[in-house]
């Protein structure tokens, strides 16, 4: 059982990577996503990868999966009918939410509707104080009355969030036991287990999200596991977490809130691992697929992780603090800026006569016009076809023959004629607008967080990423672009380079100078014991278990905190981090500890990077007219087959490098070189 398979389901394509640890053989597969039943596309990709590698199903040791099923359920409103139990007098917690709004002067802003309506939110008589002391004992009769009401409402799942249960979870656990008795078979999510941190609305929102997506995710994972067994694959199924680690499908079914950003995290983890193999620890990851473009930041080899994240609404990590649209999730999430500018993003002319791109996407069904799947609206991919950047006869290795005339017609009717432009000008405009949005996203993840993008390596991947990466680096003044082998399935490959992870936190609000080290040690020891137990349950060897300790700190009187690693001179590190994030520090001000955080890591052996045989630049496999605005129009450009480029090969732009799952465009004035692992480096000539 030496074979591993990773499957990443995106909005347009489902990607699979297969690695045989014994032979080092790698096989890739890319199929169209099946939105009606994603597990169907999942199995198509798995079966195709097995056939490509000539591997039998019983040889598969484990399957790793990244999915957006949890996020999609919330965005589309297809969540389970759920109930909410809280302290008596606080049933309006979800309705009130927060007074802040995404746009300060938007008087028409409406809060997102609560995921559990008020008629299924019920109070229970009990009350704890801020230190966890019992002020009003739990009235079990009122808990049973709450269970009876929720039973009449026919709920599929229940969230329980009591005041101050992050300090003392006894009342919550007892209510959970009563609900389990009265509502057999209905999953119960307790805030003391899901998110034991202060701030009751954030804790309640996280627990409610866990509850409403739990039945959806359970059914989805059961379907995947059943299909795998039917195909003869008895392997363990692991699922990507939002924080960049993986956990078992059983853990994912119980704590699905930890996987709301499962899909996008995989690409950032892949970029971080790639950086570690080439000694480049500072990276901006750029993942452009069919539906969205996502950028992440990796500093010192570690992806940036945030715990202030909103799902639904405009799903995005907090920019300079909190993004205030959607439902807050208080679990670790790889910090990403995600925008609706993918290959399938639709170009349109607004009521003011301006050309716009996205956020609507043609997705996998019907897809861009050039896919011949029934699409009628022009997209970024159609524009790239018209500009000659994509080979109509070698898209997905020739599986899809692109309709160039159909793409021209759609752009002409949808964009060029309304704007008084010719087709090429309109196509170029579509690409430039998409590029501008993506450069803005790169600035948000770097400049907005206190980093200079010129100090980073840009790793471009996703099916459409390498087409645009050179232009983005030029506009953002990033000196070097790296395009990894098989960039279209790079996120799926990233699933094979991550470790098992378990994130836990405990709120401890106390001034740093009054914090007792023995108390801190006992909290961390308890968190480590629980984390190690879960890793042992997953079959991780004792010597492969590691821990990362961190503290949330703030100046006394502040509302939000910064996370710094434990140990050493905490105060100095906090001042330095505050200065980096906000541009100042106040070293005379007292510091307060808010929470202790622990990440338990179960190391998994990773496939080593493959060496590529050396070779000079081959002859171009063909030539075609490719549009470059900086050259004044179409340029007769050489086209290269990536699979015949050897290590050490160098090419001068303009050039196009084609492979099964993506196309790399090299602009005039830039050069390309191939390293010993087959990575493509694009840099300005003479730089």
C-alpha cells in the first residue's frame, strides 16, 4: 500500500495527483467538476489517475481530499435545519450579532440572516460568572423543555453556546448529554469543545456554523468513502483543514468548521513546501483557477494564518483586522485574499458603459464559450484564446478542442460592440482588468500587512495562473516568478506535502507580568496531552508528534490581539510584531495575555522532489501569433513543450510553454530558465 492519492475539487475542475512511494512514479488527472454531485467528479479523477499510473486500487495507502463543500453550503444557504441553545435571556445573540458593518457609511447594509432563525433559538435557565463560578445552577427541566421544542421543530443538528462556558464547560456538557438523550441521532456541537474562547458572539457563530454544516459534510464524506470502497480502495480518507493541516474524515465529520477553507489552503501549503526544497522561505502564492484567484503569503517558510475569518458574504480573511461581511469563524485559517477573477470569470459591460470582469463565473457548467459546453457569455479564458495565449488544439492535452471563433463572437457581441472596440482590444481589456484585480489582491496580502512584495518570490499555479503570473510580477515589481511542474494540479500535490494537525486554544485573560509560568505550563500540558492522544488514535508514531505553542497578546485596553510564539522574551517579540503590523509600538504600556494556543502536528513522510535530467533548450515545437501589448500587437512566438525542457534550459521571451494542465506565457523582455527539479523561473532579462 505504497500509493497516495490527493484530490482537490475546485469550482471548475477536479484535480488528482497519485504518487507511488516505492517507484517515485507520479500521475496526474484533471476532470470537469460535477456540481450536482461532487463525489462523481472525485471518483472520475481517482479512476483516471489509477489508470494513468497503471496502479491497482488495493495498492492505495491513503487518500487526501480538499473540498469547498462546507463553504458552498453556507454561501448557497443549503445548510441543515438546526437549533441553538444558549443561556436564558440571550436567545437573540445571533440576531443582534455585531454593531459594526463592512462599509461604515452604507446605511442600506443588511446583516446576513442568522443561520438559525429566532424560533429555533432557545434559552436554558443557568448562569456562570466570568471566572466560571456557578451563579445560577443548571435547571435540567428547562434543558429538557428546550429539547422538546427542538424535537417538534424537526432539527437535524443543535449548537450549544452558554455564557462563559470557555472557562467552565460543565453546564454545556450536561445539556449536550440531555439533548443526546431526547434527540437520538441528532449531532450536538458544544462551544466548549469547538471554540473554547471568550467573546460570546464569535464563539456562538463558530459553533452554529459547525452545527449547520455537520450533517451536510457527514453525508458528503460518507458518499465519498462509500464510492472509494466500491472502487476497491480501502484506504484511510484524510481531509484538508483551513489551517493547512489534515485530519481524519471522522474528525472532519465532527468538526467541519475547521475545514471551511479546505480547498484554497492546499495551494499555499504546496507553495511553502516547494519553497523549503529550493531554500526560498519568502513566497507569495498565486493560485488562479476557473472560478477565483487566491493569493497567500508565506514568511520564513510558514504560511500566514489568521483566526479572524468570515465565511459567506464576501468570503475573505481580515484585511488589516476584520473583514466584516458574512459569518465570523474563530478557527485558524490560512490567510488568503480571494477574488472572483478566474479563467471562467464573466466579462460584462455595466450600466455606466464600463468593462467589468467577475465576480460571476461560468464555472464548469456551462463553462467558457470556447469549451463548447453551451456557455454564451465571454470569459477571461475566451479572451486568452483570442489573444493566442492558449492552444485551441492542446487544451487539457487535447481533450477539449477550443472554439476560437465562438470566443471571438462572444467577446464581439458582449463587450467589443457595446464599447466601440474591435475584438482584440476588448479581449486585451478583459485580461488587463483581471490582472489589475489580481495585482490589487497581491498588495492586500503583502503591503496591507506590512510586507514589501519585491522581497518575495511569486509562485504561480492553478490552470490559469501561469498564463497571468509574468504580467502580475511585472505590474507588482516582483523580480522572480516560479511555475512548478504540473501547475494546474499543484494544489492537489500540496495535499501530499502536509501533516496531520490539531489546533486548540484556551482563554487565559491576565496581565503578562502577573502570569504564573506554572499555570501557563499546566494549560499547555493539558492541551498537549489531548493533542497527542488524538494523534495516537490516528496511528501517528510517538516520535512523529510535535507541538507549537503560541500566545495571543495585546496592550491592556486594546480590543484585538496579536499571536506570538511562546518562550523567550515575549514582551520584546510582541512590541516588534505590533510595530510590523501597525507601524508603531508602545513599550511603556502594559501587555495582557488573552489566550494560549497549541498546534499538535503529526508528521507524515513526504514524497521527495524529483530530479530532472539536464538538457539544452530544444527547438520550438511550433509557432503562433500571440498578442503582447508591450510589443504593439501580435508577435510570431515560439511554442515549447514543457515535457522536453531539460534542467538548465534557457528561453527568451516572448515565448509560450505548454503542458497537459496549464500554459506558461513569457512576456517580451523576460527570460525563462529551468532548475534541477523542473521548476520554471521567469525573470527580467539583464536583471
